[in-house]
């Protein structure tokens, strides 16, 4: 029996339900209901499960739990929670840091760095004190460099590291978990780490810190180069080892030891794989786009509440709205026109899946802005040109498998775009200062998780075909 059928049977038994009367209420035959309760057959729909919950007079929480167990019974706990984690990632996506009050120690005089080696036992909250001062000390360097091994769960990670000054290099090695049980999959620290590192990319892009992340898989630190200290921070003049429970630490200021840890980190860094690769300037964006178009995969998924409308720009519109003083303007226009032509030919051939939302379409009609490019090199389109772009999109809609979401998944204003094929993926969004951040996803497990999530979305969550086009036309006509 599945957890769903076990819970359902417990409710039926506890409430001493007459199964014959229950089957009549549900409009199913008694034998079918018996098989559903015994786990010999799946319930045919969520609607039936909801009606069962109402018949049993379950509380809203109990119904929600029963519906979740039903969803798990249709696939597997592993697949269900991976999809749920992707859904949570998209719905809660934001680029702003989680702000907390800085501890009162930040203005205190520091004497801890005078000892060449300083161990700490049961360090507790003082760990943030150490990390804060490591960053402060490194900010005094002309060309700062910080190397960090560990997960974003480290106290102070999201609040203190963003204080790193402009032009500092920050290399981050992220250990990704290898899950051995369903409870670990359910919490999925890997996706949580992905979300936090993306937030850092957004913040660092806004003040010029060179941030790079790599990863490796493994929970067993007995084979680590740093037992029993899986966390490591190395700066120009200091090295800090931290235990997995954040209670033990060793601070080094001895020059030979600091050099040693730099070398150890660099050796491990060479063995890791890139997690995310930032692409920020216009020409690099187009270069990545060319790489995607050269990809031999015949399946693509585009998720963006405000759909990608650049392919439907005419050359006259590019000429009209592109800033006249844009550096290398002519060269960029040639690249963009070539890209648009190639993109349209590719889409006509492979018919990619394109998710979008009504609110996304409305946002374009209200702003005349594209989420693909930052606002500092083109003017917003006039209303008539906005309509022309959308009408061109409708004209070529047969080149796509368009899925117009009935409800937004995530926040329209985040500008989050996700592109996924079998072997290539990227995330794109706008930072708080209006810069476009594009991150190439290098981890195959994340690519596979995103792809599976979009492929598994229920068809009742979106409109397709003529119904979707009619809704878009009504939005255009309302402006």
C-alpha cells in the first residue's frame, strides 16, 4: 500500500464510514472504491480525492496532506519532491538578499588576528564576527581575493559576503549533496544553495565583484582535504577552517600556512566543475545564443512569464529604438539581425515549447520593455509598436508549442527566464539596478530537474492553440 492509501484507509476506519453510501456519493462502484482504499488502484483524479476528503469531513490541512500523498502515489517520492523543489524555486525566486541586522561587533577593535594560529572551541555566534572581519580586512587590499569552500548555510554567508568591495575576486566551491533518503530529497539543500548563489550573482554584478562558483558531489568529508573542517575561507592574509556544525574553527595568519591553504584550495578548484557561468555584456549574450542555436537537440523549453519577443522585432524597430550612442552600435545591430533570422529558422524547424502568462503579456504592453536586455541601451517601444510586435508573434505562433499559463508561476517583475534543452540550460533575470544577469547552468542534474518539471505541468494549468491566441488578442485590443 502507498502512504496515500494507508492514510485514506485510516480515515475511513476511524470515522466508521459506510463504504456503500460513500461510493454512491462519489458516483463510483463499490469495488473500485475498495481497491482505491486498499491501494490496489490509483484514484483517477485529484477532484475525486478532494470529494473523498469532503465526504470524510477532513480539515483543510488533512485534505491538503491527502492530496499531496495522492500526487506522490502517481509518480514516486523522489520525482515528486524534485518537481516540488523546482516549483518552490521558481515561485519564490528573487534577487534581493535576505537582510538581517548586523551584529554589534562590527565596530569593535580586532585583536584576534595577532596570533599566527588561533583555535576556537564552541565558537557559536562569534563565527559571524570572524567572517565579518575577514571581509573587512580583505577590502583593504587593492586587488582582493577571497576563496570559499562550503555551502551557503554558513552563518553570515548571505549577509556578510555581499559586503565584499568592488573588483574583488570571490571563488566559491560548493559541495552538492548526494541524497540517500527521501527526507533529504524533500528538503533538497542543493536547490536551496542554487537559489542563494544566484542571489549573490545578482548582488555582485551590481557592484563589480568577480564571483565564480564550481561544485563537486559528496557528503562524506572523511576523504576531504580538510577533515574535520569542511568549510574553508582563504583571503590574502588569512585562512579560516570551520567545522560542519559551525562550533569549531581555526584561524591562521601565518604566511606559510595561508600560502598552503591557497594551494590546497586551488588544487581542489581544478578538480571541480562550473556550476553557473555569468554572461553579462550584450555580445556575450549573443554568443551564448549562437551556441544554443548550434545545439543539435531538437527539443527546447522556454519559460518566461513575459515571453521572448525579440525574434519578432523588425529591423526598422531595432534602428528606431536602439540608443544612437551605443558603443559598436552598427556591429551589434548586424549581430542582432543575424541572430533573429537564425532564431526564427530554428524555431520553425523544432517548434519549441514556450510558457508565458497573461500578466506577462500585459506587462509588455504597459512598459514596452523586453526582459532579455537591460534598459540602458534602448528606448521603450511606443504602444503601436508594442502591438505590432505581439501581432507578429501571433502570426508566427504555429512555430511554437505555446502554453499560456492561467496563473503566474513566480513573479512577473522578477524577469526570470529559463531555457532548457537536454544538454544546455540557462537562467536570466534582472538585477536590482536594472542589469541583465544571464547564468549558464552547467550542472546536468539541475538541467534535468528543470526539464522534468516543465514537462510534467498539468495541461489544465495552461491554454494552448486558438484559445491562447484569442486571450492574447483581447489583451492587445484593450490598449
